[in-house]
């Protein structure tokens, strides 16, 4: 991707809202329009110099988008960050009053100069931000041995899905069908079904293992798969893995 400027078409950046009786839960925060400011991205970094292009308008940031849905920032009880790449954490500034969950290892990996080398932008995080470390327990969800519940009823779960980053997580809303808010476990559903790993993952074997577990979960229950950059993701119903596997 560093040498092919056409390696991808323009893709959406989705954040997700779970309207739960116990309170609004937001998964990822999208990007900020400040990406267009001179110097926002480190000019020395090859990924930002050669591979990444962004187009985000102020009204497309998560704050205005939530307000358009009738949701004020104070209504958001919890935020889950699947991983700390800027297109998933750039909108944190809009959610100052919410409890934010991040994998502890992801936070360590993203911090300081070492994080910048790996493409994170820790110097752009809000100064007031104090995330909570995700605490996984030995409560299985199908092939995923560990999870953390965000609700008393245990119907919204964070699960570890390493691959795109070593501490990447996803969120599952249990139901019929269940909804798998996938972050970047794959950039779209087609790549998941094809078993193709993205060019960012530091360990292809780990990514393949996570993808196989997602497919195994889809064999156990009806599952709508919603990665963060799939142009067809807004349709939702077009991403029922269980149906596609059986047809």
C-alpha cells in the first residue's frame, strides 16, 4: 500500500451506536476534520505520506452525527475503542463525559514516540482523556473464550479479536441475529469470507485465527457482520454471515 496510490477506493469510516435500555453505547469515534490541518499527521511517516488520504467534513464528525440522531454527548454512557488508529479514535473530543474502554495493551502500544512510529497519534488524544482498561473474564461466546460484558444482562460483549493490531477488540450485540461490530478485523465482509488479511496486520497467522473464529461464530448463530470500512455496511442486512455461508 505504500507504493500503490490506488490500493483502495475511498472507504467510509463508521462508528456505531447501540441504543440499549441501560444507556447509549458508542463503538469507535470515527475521524476528525482536523486531519486536513497542516501538520496534523506526521509528515515523516510513510503511511501518512504515501498510503492514507482522508476526506472528513466538520458535520461528518461523530458529535454532529450523534446530534442529528437526537443523541447528546451526555446521553452516551460508554464508548468502546476497537483500536487506537486515528480513524477510530479521532472523534474522542466529542465524548468527554463518557466512560471509554480500551485494551490496556493497545493503550501501551499506542503511547509515546514508539506509538507514533507504528502510526498512532497519541499527541492528538484529548488531554482530559482517562480511558478504562478492558477487563476480560473467562466467559465464552462461542469460539471466543473470553469476554467482558458492558451490560448487566450480558447482551453486549467486548471480545478480543487480535490481528489488525495485537490488542484489537470487537463488540457483539447478542440477539437474533447477533450483530458483530468488527472494527478492522477485515476491511469488508468479502475479505473475511476470502480469508484475506490486510496489509497492516503485524502477524498474518493471528489475523487468520481471529477470522476463523468469527466464521465459526457465524456457524453457531445468525450473525450480522459490520466492519468499520465496508461501503455496504450501512445496509446491515446484507451482511448476514450465517445466511451467506448456507446459501
